[in-house]
C-alpha cells in the first residue's frame, strides 16, 4: 500500500463526505477509492468511517486520523515546495572548497559578483592545500588542481593556469653569496621540492629564447605546498612554488624571485572547477558554475 496516497485518498473522502466526491477530485474510480480506505483500515486495524445508506461519517478514530493526515500532508507540501524553489531559484548556503594556491585576486571578484547577483545565497568558503572528498564533506563545488579529484561522479572543467615562481629567502641567498644568475649557477644550489617529484626530479626551464631540462635533486622534500613555502621562508633552499602563493612574501621581501625570466611548466598549477555529475544540481550550484566559467576561464589565461 502506498501510505501517502492512502492518506490523501482518505482525507479527500473525509472532506468531501463521499467516495464519489473523492473519486471526482482525485480523478480515480470509486473502486480504487474504496480499496484504499479498506486497506488503510486494515493496516490500522480500526474503523475510520461509518457507512449507511444515507450518509458517510467519520468515527472518533477517523476524525483524529484525518487531522493527523491533514497536518502531515501540509508539511510534505511545504517540504516539496521548498525543494522545488531551491532547484529553480538560487538560495540557501553554497559551500565551496578552493586550493590555497588561489589568490584573493582570483576568488574575491568571483565571490563578490556571485553575491551581487544572488544575495539570497550565503557563501561558505574553505581554503586548503589538500583535496577533500566533496560529497562526504558536503561541498557544492571546488576550485582545485586539475586531476586531484578522482571518481566518475565528479565533473572537472579546466579554468586557468597559475604560473610558478623560483624563489628563495634573503637569508639563504646571503649564505650562498648571492642569487644564481644563470641555469648553470642554479644547479649548484640547494633545493627544496615536492615529494611526488623526487622520483622524477627533471624540470623544464623555459624563457623567450630557449627551453632546457635540469635534473634537480631536492635536499629536502615535503608533500604539502604550504610546508614547502615554510621551508623556503626558513632559508633551507630554493623552491619552485605557485606565484599566487608567494606574492605577498615577494612584496614584503621575505622571499626573492630567482631568474624571473624563466617559467617552469611542470610546477604550474592547472585549476579546475569540480562539481557533482548528478543531473539535478541545485540552482545555487548551477549559477556558481556558470559564473565561475564566465569570469575565470579566460582562454586559460595565466594568473601571473
């Protein structure tokens, strides 16, 4: 027995005062209406209606049950209306996760524009250096390194590239007698690097005229970009980091940029918009996806 449908049928019978009236209102046959009421009475093991040749009346249990049905069905209607509104009108709270290598210069215009367009939506942003499980942690969308999210249930839309920068602390450069002024000089320095590159420590250095590969064995490696930045700040060695992560350090003089004419493609960070592949995304998420693509996917422009 469809419990909700049985409750709707019974309530119609109670409010119309007849099986025929309920059948007309619900566009069902008299036989179907009668069967639903009989099944409901059998399920509850109580008589809900008193039937005579002249009228149809509710029993005391029937009146109480009708009141309960009316209350429950109104609640269900309100829940369904709210869900329908959320699927068509952006509202509620949008939970976002973003790579900490993304600068506020990237995120602030996007989030500000979103709030201007959809003031009914509250934004909740979490920054991190490691990917998280979007579904398990309740995030609606994320802006993270391309390929860091796996699973067939997720969609990845490439947005932009964050350029890398070769950096070192002034204290380290002072100990070494100054900054390297060429790639040959660079190979004589101490490096700190990401753990995942220790098995393939060859990096490509590209400038306007040429491209050259260098094998650089890090003296210190760590599996977290934030810790790699801390190592560079501590003067342990030279690091190659996303430029947006060290922009403030460069401005404040805590780090110095080395050989700025060179880029290192392997260290550039490709950022993708990641979200669930399910068909019926909430309106708040669909609106964010559309806006993020419009504002950030500028022909994969470099966030230098």
